[in-house]
C-alpha cells in the first residue's frame, strides 16, 4: 500500500484521508462475523460509484439543456406555432399547414390581410418616442414583416387584399405622425415589392382606425382626403378571374343620408345593384354585417363573442363606434349586391357565420388580425382563390383557407423558461466533468464483486478504504488492499468516521473543512464538517460558474439574434 506522501504525489489535486474498516465495523460485529460483511463493504464502495455516476448523468442533462437553449436562440423563429418565427423558415410551416388548391392555372391566387393597426402614441398611452413605445413598435412591426416575407411572398399571390385598420390612431394623428406611420406600414409590408410581384394588384379597404366613423367625417374631412391621396377611392370594384369584388366604405353606411360621404357610398351600392348579368360577387367590408347576439363564430375563434354595440354623438347622433353594421343596412347590402361571399375584419378574431338573404344563404368570413398585439393570441391571414373557369354553382367560384401564424407570446414565454431553467441548472448542479464510461464499468464490476468466491471474501475481511474528495467536495470510496491490520495508537487522530495517521496531520491541518454531498452522507452515514468559510467558497464558486456560462451563452447567441432581427428588418 502506498504511503501518505506517495498518495499525495500520485493524486496531487485530490484531498486524501484514510478510512479503516475496523473503526466503522466496531458497531457491526454480528455483520462482520457473517459472510455478508464482504457484501457490506462492497456496497459502501458501490455507493460512492453510484453517486458519482448519478452526478455525471445530471451533468449530461445540463449540457443538453445548454445546447437546447443555444439552439433556441440560434434558430430564432424557426419552430412555428409553439417556439418561434422567422421570415426565412416560417414558409416551411405555411407549406405544411396552409396552401392554395392544386391546378394553379385554373384560378387566381389572392392573399387577404386585415387589422395590422401599427402602434403609435394612442396605443399604450405612452409619450411619443418613449423607449417603451419604441420597443413595442419594433417587435410588433418585425413580427408582421416576418409574416409577410415568410407567408405571403413565398406563395406568389396574384392579388393582395388589405381589409382596413392600417394605423391605430389614424383619425387623431397629426399629418407628420400619420406619414411616419404610413412609412412604417409601407416598410413592414414591403408594399413596393408586393406591387411589383402582383403587377400593382394590391387593394386597400378603409377601416375605422384609418378614417373614423361617420361622426368624424363632418368634423374632420381632411382625414378622408389624406387617406384617399395615398390609398385611393373608398368605394370601387375589381375583377379577379370570373369573380367580381365589391369594396364599400362600411364606416359611412350607417351615417345620416344627408351627409356627403354616406350618400356617396350608397350611390355606389345602388349603381352596382342595377347592373344586369353580373358575375359572382364577393363583398369586401371592414365592419362585419349584422348578426344576432351570441351567434356562434365557429371553431377557429379564440376570444369571447362580441355582441352589437353602437355609440352615437350627443349633438348630431352620428355614429362614434359600432361593432357591426345595423340589421337594416345589412339586409339592404345583401339584397343589392347579392354576394356569394362576404369578407370582413374589425373584430380582430376569426368568425364564420351564414346570413339568410332573399337570393339564398350567404357565408361571411371575418378574418382575425395579423398583429400579435391586438388582443388575439393567434394572428392569421387568408388564402382565397377565384376561379378562372365557368362553373355551374356560384358558391364554387371562390374558396377560402384560413392560415394561422406562430404565437409570438408563447415564443417569449419559452425564452424566459429556458433562461430561468438554465440559471437554476448552472447554479445548483455540480460540474465535475464527464466520465460516464468509466463509472459504468466500475459500477458493473462492483455488482459482480458481490458474487465473488469465498476466498475473495476472506481477503476482503481486512478491507481498508480511502475517502477521496474531488475539487467539488464530493467523496469517493476507494478500496485498498491491507496487509497489516492497523492498531490503535496515541498518534492517531479520529474525526467522526474518518481516521487519520499522525504523519498526515500536517497536510490535513492545512485543508479547510472537507465535506461530502448530502446524498452520500445519507446513504453511507459518512458525514463531514462544513464551516461558514467553506459554504461561502462554494457559493462564490457557483456564482462565478453562473456568470461564466451566461457570458458564453450571451456572447454566442446575442449577436446571432440581433443579426437575424435586422436581416429581416432591412430592405432586401
């Protein structure tokens, strides 16, 4: 057996103390006389191996978790719906769950978007240009820009429809603020690229957050004029395939007929109704048509159903706000235009209803917002097809497919959970390196040692063990052959279950409070002493480890995250 000095030279980085079987077995006389004593000694050895193995397994889990967190940052917005979203990889999600019909030559491909409502000073009641507002605007805008680049553009639609509410505080914004929002809208949805890709077939419908309701029009006529200078007429029609699309300014429909804007809208509706031999029609309106309270909206709605609510001004009783068009206006529209389908927005959530008109049932699809900041956890857009061929049934001329975007709130929750779990793992779990194969082989050897021959058991009667502490303070029991049974002497110093030779006093006195993990002390009843200084040293060591790990993770992932953000934000 090696001497204490030789042990120190052989393992200079470990703290070594001797544990003699005789001291520990004084209380196990009966067990020592039986042949189970050898198994008892082996099990003590086995306990140390098993504890180390379990620690290494924990460390392996820590490493895998770190890799998972790094992957989640690097693949920013790469796993749709539950994890994240990016302009490059979201198209993989869309091609799996959302697509146009087959035979693309038989129909016109149309993409429908509504209610982006770009945030401004009216959204969160924050001061203009405040840091909080700027951050909220950026992350809302980048989400919608990634959505348009990753979902709309790759499908190569022939027509793009915007169903209104492009700004949040449109009617009350100053001209300077309004044009700033307009520039953001043009950049976020890459309007110039869409116009080139669709040969200028990008159509806009006015919303209440763009021009207000009828009560605003008499007081602020400049709101409508600046809208029309950029987005064009508020009442018009166009044809896609064999289908005619009728666009009406729904904000003026329920106003007083004496008002110019209301009279203009109804004049347009009446002119459309007088046309004979009209093709199948789709009615486009920002405000949904009337429906009875608590009407079911179908399986795709995630928020509570909103019932009719109309607010009027006290002086002229013009409409200040309304959820749906009135019942009278709805019936008149359906009877005049006779559409096969109605598309609307305004509600910020999906709703599918069927209206009963004189010419038959009419389906209405209310599309949810494309923004994740407008009260809907599941933003969406729609793919619509208009047939180029003549079909027997008018309802077969158009088909719709609702497409959901990834849930941005879940993405941020996932990031926060990963960060918290990583902090806990790094702070609480030990890190001693990885040596799984060695521990497994020693573990199997110890199990086989229980079933060794009687001769081997007799040799282990005088078993002697060394307790070895590693740099983390974890104890390992190392079995050593003992040729001479040590005798008691006054030169030996006892400390709990550990026995130290006098020759080792000098080295041991220089060591500070060796301890072993709780799970080892519980299993083997081999306790240690831990003082305040050692506790403080362990805490400081773990905090330093946390700082190093977080620094490495941030140094690798933050630049990649910023690079991905701005690669989607800048113009292509």
